C-alpha cells in the first residue's frame, strides 16, 4: 500500500522516470534543481497533511512541469478539509485558473483578498479591466503600479500594537497551560504509548535501512572507509607484532598501553570523517526532525550502526 502511494505521488509530480535516481549532493550529481523542488513537494504530500504551505513551488520549472505540479496540488486540495497555501509569481493563465482564493500584496500592504473570480470586478471598479486574450495575473501585477497603495496611518499603527499585545497575551496563556495535566482514560494512554513505541521502532528501522542504502549507492565512500580501516589495522599489527613474546615486562606494559592509546585515538580521529557527510545531510535531517518524522538520537544511532560493518 505504501509503495503504491509513493508510486502514485511520483507519477503525479512527474518523477516516475527518476524513482531510482539518487537525489545527489556535494559528491554526486543526481536530480536537477526543478526535480528536487518537485520531490520536496512529494515528500510533504506523503503524510497527507491537512494544511500545506509552499514557497514558490514552480520556481525553476518549465511551463509544462509547473502546470503539472499545480494541477496535482489542485487535486490534492480537493481532499477532505485540505488547504494548500502557495506563494507564486507571474503564474500562467492555465495555472491561474487552478487557484481558488487570492491574497494580493504590494509593498507589504494587502491589496486584495478573496475569490479569484471576483478579482476582475475589483480591478474593473478601479478602472483596470482585464483586456481580451490577456493573462489576468500579468494584468493585475501591471495594474498594481497604478493603483493607490494605502500608507500606514497612526491609527493602524496603534491597532497593530494592540494586536501584538493581544497575541503576546495569548502566547503567555498557552505557555501557562503547558504544565496542566489532563486526565484521560488509562487504556487510551496505554494504546497511545504502544503506538508511539511501534512508530519509534519502525522509524529507527527505516533510518538504518536508509543509511545502508546510502552506503550501497556510494561504493566509493564505502571503499575508502574499508581501505583506511584496513591500512590502519595492518600498520598497527606490524608495529606491535609478536608483542606477547617479549620477555621484558616493562616493554609489554608500554606496548599494550600504546595499543590502547591508538585504539582510542583511532575512534576519536575517524569520527571527524563523518562531519562532511553530516553537513551534506544536515538540511534534510533538520527538515525531517522539524516535521516530527523521528528523533535526532535515532538518526545518529542509525549512522553509527551502518558504519559498523566497515569497522569490523
């Protein structure tokens, strides 16, 4: 079922042909910028959120890809109680027809808010009717240069200050209620805890599987790790070869102490090698953690487990 959902979403955003392509990054080329943007939309749609906020999802896309993506978002918004809020610049006429409600702003001021179908009457009332065979979105943007944009007044500044004070009051009241314990049915708490444990175990398993898949698809990195670990092991073996047969107890003590030092120094030094990969994945990990996909501890644990075969 999950695979069918993923395949359906990839087909909707036009990424079916790239389903086996590595996303890519600093060390390996993969998806293009536009494909990555569509992939980010697909990742958010997998969990079927009721509210989705997208910042210029069509930027960097050709007209056909942009239209296909917006058509998918339009169908997605038709789901039960779903809302898709998009910021977009200069949409084509076909994309414009897919939009239901519009918030038009200029110089930080609100110009229009309402149904898309009523915008033509709004601009006509100000003497800017839409010309025949003209993209309405382009016309509205051009008309903004001639429309009177209201400047903030003293009364509006006072209202803004009052609104800010009210928002701060609400925020403080919500903070105070965080410590309130709400009584619930013990059976519900047990069921919720059981589901949370199952979700944690599943996410941990998926993180480990993803880490091993990443190593499998980057054989150069895995080969370098094995080569470095093997070389260091051989060097230590040569340096301390036949140490047990040394008849000098002082030499044996120094040798074993040196081995322990090299082992500790090896793990301390090689941990630095993971920093470049952590930097590459930092953006993805931060995004997934903010979306409550998993806890950072499980991500680092999966990275450590995937590194064990190379160390052994």
